[in-house]
C-alpha cells in the first residue's frame, strides 16, 4: 500500500482551534485540520508553513509536534505529522476549502471529521480543557 506523508496544523487562538471543510476530491465535505503533502527536500515544518500560506493566506509559526497519526484509508496509508501552530500575520482566507470554523473543546464534535483527523480530536480536547 502506498504511503502518503502529510502535515497538519492545529492552529490555536485562545481556547479554540481552526478546522476546515474540504472543498474537493475523494473526501469533499469532510472536516480536517489544514495542511498538505510534504514535498521532496522539505522539512515537515517548512511544508506546513508553505501549505497554510497557499490554503489560508496566513503566515504561521509552527510550534511543538502534537502527534503523528497513522491511518489506513482503503487506497493508501496516511502518515500525518500534526503540529500546534499560531497565526503570525494575515487574515484567514479560504482558498481551497468550503468552510472554516474556530472550535472550542465543547464544539469539537459538531463537525464531521475525516477518519484520520478524528485521531487528533481527543488529544486536542485534553489540551483545550486544561
């Protein structure tokens, strides 16, 4: 099975995190933490900064790694490095997503997460409640 290496940003502002709804592809309409594929020669952190600039038009700082999610979809294996991040510059603009929402720990279950991202939600809930 092919492995796809991606990165995801858990963008935090106060006690909320930013989630996005996919606007395209096989998983259209599912909710996820924004990010994307790591290109040849990129570090996960530089890939995340590039992807978030492309998708959301903001400059982020990548903070500590939260978790690496390993998930088997029917046609590929996803390996997703997930990092806490914060916005350093710019206003969020959805360039590739249908919707975006800031979610508190109580609201994390209010969206239909993609299966791999579900693995992060419980971890994030612990941090946001603290």
